[in-house]
C-alpha cells in the first residue's frame, strides 16, 4: 500500500469512529485545538518566518506574501473563528424526517457526516485551521494539502491541531497533512477512501482538480456574475450596487463581470455610472449600443464569458427583462446575479427565471458569502446543483441516513395484504 | 447541431420555463396527462401488442414478457399513480431558510427544480409515465430512453403524455423520447444541457452509464445488504427477518445477500433458520464456523462481495458487534443493513456505526423502498452520499437557490464598519 493510500485508509477509519463520537468530545476537541495553537504559537511563527524568507527569496508578489503571513493577528483571527464555530449548533444527528410507517415501525432520517474529506487549498495558512475545524465540527475526517509556499507553517499548524485533538480523545489519523503535488494526484484516485474533494484556489487549479478526480468535487471554477439595471430601477441605487459589485474586491468570484442595462434607461444611467467610477479606474468594454452613450472599449464576443477578476467590466444593453435573463442563463456561471428594479413583478420574474445559486434583488453580488449569509465559516461556494449549492457551511459537509426501527416486521405481511402502511408523518 | 443535442437544448430551455410556471398549471397538466392516457388507450394497447409480438418472436423470457405487457390493469396502476402524485405536496418553492442579514436585507433559501433530467430505464413501459410525471411534479424537463423491447409502447405513451401536457400549456419540448443506444451515448455527453442522469436497470447497465457520463449520475450499482443476528437477538424474530430479507423478492437490490451471526447464538439460531428455509430453497454458503453447525456450501472470499440477486445467501459468524459493523462497512454497498437484537445499546451502536443509506433495527431489509417509506413514487435508490441518499422521491429531484432582497445594500458599508450584520434567523 502506498503512503497516501495508507493515510487515506487511516482517515477513512477515523472518520467512521468520528461519526460515532459524542458531540461533547468534538466540542471539547475544538477547545483543545484552540489551546494547542496558542501554546505552540512560537513554533508556528518561527515556521512561518521560514516560509516568508523562502518566499521573499523566490520573489513572491507582495499580496501573496501578505496572505502567507501568520502572526499574532492571524492567530487571533483563527482562535476567534474556533470560538465562533463552537457556538454554532451541531449539524450532526438532526432528525429531518420522522414517519410512522405502521404501528411500531418508525422511520427517521438523521444527518450524519460525509466521512472523509480531501481538501486542497492555496497559500493562506489560516485556511488550514479553518477547514480542519469545520471538518471536525461536522464529524468528518480530513486530508489537507496546502500551498507549497506555506509548507513549514502548515506542518506546524498540523502538529498543533493533531495534538489538541489527541488530548480530547479524537481517533488517531482523523487529520492528515499532505505536502506535495504528487501526493494530491495520488489522493485524487482514492475514490474508495475519500467521499468528497473540495478544491479552493484559482479557476485553472479548480478546473484541473475537477478534470482529474473520479471522486465527487464540490466547488466552482468560474464566477461570472451579472448586475442587471432594469427600466424601473432607482438609478442611484443601481450605481451604488454596480460600483460595489465590481470594485469592492474585484479579485473574487462574487464580483460582477458584466453589467446589463435596459435600453430605456441607458441614456440616464450610463453617464451617471461612468461618473461614479472616476475614483475607481474600471475599464469598460461595451457593445455598440453602450458606446453610443459613453466612451468604452469595444466588447468582443469573448467578453460575455470572461471572468476578469480585475478592474474590467463588460457592459451590454438589453431590450427587456427576458433578454437579460436569457443572457445570464447562457453566459453566466450560475453563481450570483442581481437585478436592480423598483418593480416587484419584474424582480420576481428575474428571481424565478435566473438559474443561479444566488439570485439577488437591489443588492450587491458581493454579499454571496458564507460569513455574510450567517453560516459562520464556509468551505467554499458551489455552482453545482447537486448536493450543496451557493455558499457552503457545515450543512454542506453532512449527508443523512434513514433509520427504520421495528419489532420483527417483514415485507411479506404487506405484500400479502395482512398489514397496511399508515404513513403518518410525525415530523 | 446533432439531433440529440437539439432535443437536449429544447428540453433545457423548456426546463427553465417549467421552473417559472405556476403550480396550478403543473397540477392541471398531471390531470390532462391522465385523461390523455385514457383517451389514447387503444392506440397504446395496440402499440404494446406489436412489442409483445416482436418480443415473443425473439423468445424473450416470460418474466420479461410479463413486465413488458401494458393492458387495462397497468393503465389503471399508472393513472392511480398520477392521482396519488397529484395529492403529494408541491416540492418546489418551499422556503427552507430565512434570515435577516440586517435591517431590510432578507436572505431566503427556496427549493427549485434541478432543470433537465436524463433518465434511462429498462423494459417496463409503465416506468415511462411514472418517471415523466415525477419530473413534471418537481418542475423538471425530462429526456427518456426506455428499453428497446418497449419501443412502440413508449412511443405511444410519449405521444399521450406530450398531448396532455400541451393541453395544459406546458412549454413545448419539456419531454423528449429517445429510441436508440446511440442516442443515449450522445446524451451522456450533453453536460451543458442535462443536470442529472438517472439510470434504472441491471448492475452492469448502471455501471456502464456511471463510467461513460461526465454528467452527475444518481443511482446505485450494487445492493449488497446484510442482516446481522446479534447475541441478544430474539431468535424467532431473527428467523422471520432473515427469511423475508432473503426470499420475499430475491431479484432486487434491497434483498439480503449476507447473513452475519454472533458466534454465541450460532448453535441456537442456524438450525432454526435452516429449518425455516425448508419451503424456500435457498443455497447457503458458509464459513468454517457456520459449517460446524449446519450443512452449507463452503463460502469463497468472493462470496462476501457478491450480489446474488437469487436464492443464495452467504453466512458468516462474527465474534462481536464491531466485527459485524466492520464487515458491513468493508464488504457492503452502503445500501441497507439490518440488526436483530433486543439490546437497545447494541442497536444504537449498529445504527450509528454502519455507514449505509438505510440502517434498520429488527426489520427486514426489504422495507428500503420509496413507496414503503411513504414518499409516494420513487425514481430510484441512491448509494451516493452526495445530494440524495437512499430511496429518492420528489425531494431528490430538487435543488435550492438563495434569494437576497435589499434596498441598495452594498458590501463596502460592512467592510468599512458603517453597518453590522444582525443575522437573525427568521426560519
């Protein structure tokens, strides 16, 4: 058995034990992990210094260096995160259905952990703690592969998390630390040992994982989000929302990439919008109808399906709501799309017609996020329609099982007509 | 564009319209479809005669001929099924979460259809109506490929369902009928047009579909179900349950394939069980410890992972509950497993420890079924942990979307600390 398969088998076995572990032990383990991180902070900071030094030598860009840094401030963020995770309700063991099939034959559906998660993430080392504690809270074992830049920091964090978990009595092997790209490739083949892969990182990276795994993958590759300014929009509101959606943080998936404007309001809206962008230098790429009103680069057909992740915005006019909805369903990535309108009926048609995980009305696309949605932490945002959709918190790391309890009940009695189902819904 | 891609695009577009259609229209369409089936019954029966004649000429086995037959009796089953589907609650538009993020900024999560389903099923033509009406009730477009044997019957059923739907105002193209294996292969590649594939049929068939599709597949290939007779079992109950689990209908996925017996009760239980099988000729394949007590063939290592779907049962003794749980998690298919015991604590350890969609206590594995669970109809049983698990009814054909309604709210206000989230759970 290869080294990674061995780690996978250990995690799988530990996951089965975690699923049977009482909630108090898991909660206590979160506390112990927090304490261990604080105890080990000097070792963690020293390891981070090594990573930072190597990164500087390798001329890593300064925003990446900033993300890589793990200091007192980041430690505080991480331990605050654990405190808040502890206050969230237990996602496991919830009864979501209870039916009496017949007298004394009771069916219940209960939430259970998925089992063993494989999570691959890029540079930010605080993600190591965030993800491993989310997995623990939801009763899952986890195999983590962090960014190469954060190798030493992740190793130190791994040691602290493992130690804290062990003190609370978690099963050995519930957390596994992988360190190389080759190990990831081996991990992607362990479909008998890993229940779900969650990749976090650039589009190209997520796409690579999706294309190379036979294990189900949860996440999103593209985030092509739209703001549609309707003919019945409050134009001041529309400007605020479009500016925020594009510029509040352009490098992320929930930033807007395309602005659709109803042709009836283009003359009133576009100059106002352009004016509001004076302080935020956004390159506009417009269709012919847009360029009749404001200065803009000429949009090419590729622009409608491009995720810029930058201060660039494609702008198009549409003749009615349906054209906006059709454009979004065709070119969008089913992530987050927002309409600005004061017309309730138009808003409802948009919210129903747009086939995206998050459909917004009179708000910025940037609200699409697990923390802002009130889920506590998030493991990512899913653009898949199966299993979890949109921002994914603890709930998305669970599945359920059906439990049927009887007293010697057999199907033959029902097939023969001796007995009949009552199917009384208890819950 | 190829013929199948064109059909897929039509269904996808119709699915978007269906998602926006009011519930009354969908309910009325179910009634119209029922009426159309009754109106067209002579054409349907005549088409079925053609299929039956061809099948007889081709010497189809008699159980298959019986499944192929579509007569007044089957028509009644099918129209009764539609009546009962009409009485089920609307699975679409349910609010499953409602949170105030801040004053006037309201997040809701609502159930929505998956979109466009691709369903491939074998001979039974009544499945054509059952599946298409389940899809419609859950607001989904559907592309169906039935068995070759039922070609004429399915075509006649398709015409009636399409006609009834059109009378109620369903969007054109919401149902598509495929007729050849080549069309299925083309369909499996339409990952931009089809949201979910559901294959129904033999293991080999389901496995083929799973291996050849890039679209998510819901279903199960294997059904290796276990009955575990604990040392604290009521042995009469254990005999009833083991006999029913194996023999009530051995050709289906929820029939038991392996019996595990605690070694403390093997001497008392096994002869009793063997005696009860006198009327039902089941071939027993036992390990050495079993064969010390009763006559049985010698089990080979492959027996523990074989789905017989026949009057054959592998039998093994275990030294304790944990060995039973480990055996089931290792060799089972995570479908349905049952413990027989009077010990509450042992039962709970089994129900928690076994990693299967359906975990039963003191009941037959044969109860694992959408109808028996009270879900009305079922599209299949899923052994996946993602999305739907176990018997899948209407709920498994839905996903959800997050809807956020505000009044010009922007993220910058929260990032700047001007505003703060309240995160008040409304529902």
